[in-house]
C-alpha cells in the first residue's frame, strides 16, 4: 500500500487529501471551489503551506498559476508535476485536486531521495496548480496553462469576466492570487488525473497511460428572437428564441446517434434565457455547445450539420442563430518516450496499465504541445465526474501516487543534458 516514509506515506496522502477536501466541501461530499473564489484561495493557501513546509519556494505568475519550486541542480530546467485545484460548482473532490496533491507527494518523495543520495537529480523539481482549468466561472477552460504555453494572451485572459462582470484580474487580486514568476525553463511535465470515464473500471486495469486526446470543438451560440406576450401573441407572429435554442439542443443530441461510430459526444449546457419571464416569449438564449470525437473528420461533419440545422431553424422560426467557436483542440498524441516511462514504472510496481485516449481536456493537453508530457489516469467509480458522487477507491488513489512518484523520479534523474522549453514572459 504505497511507499513508506515520514509524511510521504500512503496514509499521509489520504489524510492530507481528505483535509484539502474539507475546503469548499459541499453537504453531499463534493466541493465548490470555482476559480479565484475565496474557497479557491483557501485551497491555494493550503497547498502553499504544505509545500513551503517541505522546502519548496512558492511563486505565482501573472495569471495565477501557482508553483512550488525546488532547486536541486543549479541552472537546470524543471520537471513540472501538477494539475488544478479549481473545481466546477457542486463538483467532485477529486477532479484536478487529486493530481495536485499527488504531485506534491511525488515531488516530496523524490526530493527526499535526492537528499538521501538514493536519487541523482539532473533536473530541478516543481509542483504546479494551474489557474482555472475548469473554465466554469471564466471561459475558456485550461486557461492558466494556455497562458503559460503561449496559446492564450495574458491580457485577454485577465480581461475575461464572469457572469457577474468580475474580471479574472480583479478576482485574482481579491485573493492575492497574482505574482511575478517570470519565464520558467521546463524539461518535462507529468500529470495524474481521475479518468472521468468507465474504461479502466470495465477492463480492471489499475492505471491509464494516456497516449492521446480526443479532439474538441466548443461553441457559444446565441439565438435571437423577439419578446412578445406568451398568451395574446398569435403563434404565427412569434419569434421564439427559446424554441429555436431547444431545437438546437435536440439536434445536438441526435448528432451523437447520427455519428455513433465516430464516436461523437455532444452536449448543450449553460442555457441563459432572456428576459426569462414566465409571461414573455424569450428574445435571446445563450448556450454552450460541446462536441468531442477522436476523429476530427467526424467533428468537422458534425459542425457542418449544426450549421445546416441552425439555418433551417432561422428560416422556419424567424430567429437568428450566431455560432462562435470559443475553444478547440485537435486529436493529438503524447510523446512516446513519456508513455514508455509510465509503462515501465507501472510494470516495476506490478500495476496493470492500459494505453488510452483522454476525452476530457486537461492542462497536459496544452503542456504536451511544448514539452515531453506524461499523462496518467486512475479509475473513476462508474465513470462519474463533474458530480459530487465522483469517487475513486483509496487503493487506486495511492497506487497512482506511487506511479507518479516513479515517473517524476525518472524524469528528474534522466541522463544527459536536459533540453528545455522556456515559458513566455508574462511581464
Ligand atoms: O474541457 C474539458 O474537457 C476539461 O474538463 N476542462
Ligand atoms: Mn480536471
Ligand atoms: Mn473538470
């Protein structure tokens, strides 16, 4: 059951993770720690205290990414390990947070080995809590790692506002969440996460070794009609935005059946109806459309179908439909040598490992495009996630920490002069 040590033990991990899970806890066993809320700030403070008390130097960058740095080899690039502490509203306690605490334990265990002389470091170590991976309060998701990797501009991210009109900048400043951490030389990245699907549970494998990502296309759509009286307005005279949006919702679901072989996952979420009065035909509806497939050609065909249906809804119901692509990523692979390291560590630990794709996006979706990245999964009970019932067996959580420890140890002690990618200046 996990590796022993002072506070690097399996029992200490389960104890400390349970302690973190009390921050922003919801009555039904989940958490509510949306990005840059006071509760997110409390979780960040908890992580900072845990790492600082074990010798890590705490830093934050201009978009709120939180780093715990440990210099083992002067001037060497960092092996970064982490995930995200922010959560969806009323969500599970494991999504993201498990990977952050696992990374903290893995880094502490490896650092203890370097101090004891049992591990020879050729690179430095860092633990990262990426800002706003979830994209629930502020879109798009994976925001902090997108700025870190240069996919998203800092000013654009900081100017993003939540539904109440609060900007990322103001929200982070309210929790003292921004800092001056400059460009960071990175040699590799490792992340462990709950699978958020049923594959490992169905196959009985203990660890998922992620070899690639499904592709994703996320749209914000607006349906524009005209307000009118729900009673007295003749049916032929109505330009009902909620009816138009509802037809798109149904079409999104039927798309998944139409492209079942893709496969294609679809959803419409975050429906915002205006003026949202019981006696008024809606004039405007805003919503998010989320399309995912391992086959980009299926995604492209699905998007074309959505556009065609939107045109038909406009013609038949006198409304206007605006589709805006807000976030997308393609079917991309993780580096083979990182897959090999992960599989080697699983074999050494006697843990059955399975190569698989990730359907959900993660911060590693961004990081794999700039540095060698190892992405790992532990099983999710019934595949449940973004739900307070999200759960993983304790022995699987602990096994994941052991695997991440082995992967981080291999990356930190890799032979040869480390190649490094340096993050852009956010100054
Ligand atoms: O968008 C995603 O798949 C991730 O959960 N942020
Ligand atoms: Mn996540
Ligand atoms: Mn999530």
